[in-house]
C-alpha cells in the first residue's frame, strides 16, 4: 500500500516519487532534484500521520517553513515569527473545515517541529522550541520541504483521497549555506507542483535592507502573486502572516475556493 512510505526508510519515498514521475506529475528535472542526494530520512521526518488514520473525505496540507537563521534573532524578529506561525494555526483552527487539514512545520535549517498532523495536535512555536541562531540553506531545505509535500500528497491521492496543498517558505535573506541544491532545482519542483493544479507555493521575504526577494523567489519558480515582502516593522510582518493565513483558510474551504485562490494569489 502506498502509505508504507511511513514505514521508516527512504525506499517507500523513492517509490512515491517514481510513481509521481510515471504519472507525469514529476518532471525528469524535478525527479533529479529529489534523488540527486538521499533525502529519504529528512522527508520521512515530516510525513507524520498515516493516511489510514485520517478519516476526512478530502485533505488539505498546510506547510510552513519558518526561518531560524541568526539574522532573524539579530533583527529582533524571533517572537514575530513565532506569533505569525501560530496566527496561521489559529486561523485554521477557527475554520469549519479544520478536521480535514493537516499541518507541517519544518524550520529553515531542517528541524521538524510538526510532522504532518491534525490541527488539534500541532505544537505551537515559542521560545522553548525555536531559536534563530543558524544559517540560510534556503535551496537545500526548500527541496526537502517540497519533496515532503509531494510525498504526502502522493500518499493520499494513491489511496483515493483528494488533496490540496498550500506551502509558505519564510526567510530574511538569500541562500547562503546550501550544499546540494540550486535555485533551478527548487524551480523544477515548484513548476511540477503548480502544473498539477492542486498546490500553492508561497514565499515571504522579510526585509533585510539589501536582498531583492522578488528576484530570489522568482528564480526559485515562485510566482509574483504568491510572494510577500514585508518590511522590518512588526505590524508589516504580522500583516503578511495574516494575508497568508487568509489564503490558507480559503484553500481549506473546498476545490472551488482553492481554484479561485490559486488564480488570484494574495490579491484575493
């Protein structure tokens, strides 16, 4: 059964990717980005709940990748990032469709706070489980994150459960520490996911005074309509998280609402 990817090794994950490639959902470039290095253990860490344990007739996967690089701390933004993550969670908890939503939190440097799990089981971000003191491996971890989203969506679709996904990458700087992946590798995966028409990939670039985040995210394949570029002020960062949370809630409201949201981006 497809959900055996949860079994504890990378072979099931590779089977998911191979089947996605065979179905035309994953391009040769996208497949190569996911298999050029062994990402199985990292992706495994995010898969979370077994498909058989989810009773919903359709599922929405919401994924957030908060930046935990040292510059977040230097700018005094740690609490804002925690609050923003928790704001998204609270907005989804207040939605009528909350029972069909699974939530995943993976920090920019790879630590998994929440593998995919029901909203009521999600661990909130706080100073005890989040410390921004690391680097910015943006491309490497974006590949891992999108690979996890793809693998989990394949698990559900392979078991006949319709699935939609919405993902937010957060950074306050350009890539500095990736060892394996490049922007084009991320772009290949983003393009594949977008082509399937049930995925939204968004990105937030918190102003650091120098980075052109629209250029950075465009090179990663992310569409302009899904790019947020708040300034350094607290109210701007909170407002950006609020905009994303509204889109995540819309995505949870059904296929038609997803289609309208995907078409309009953050503009509607």
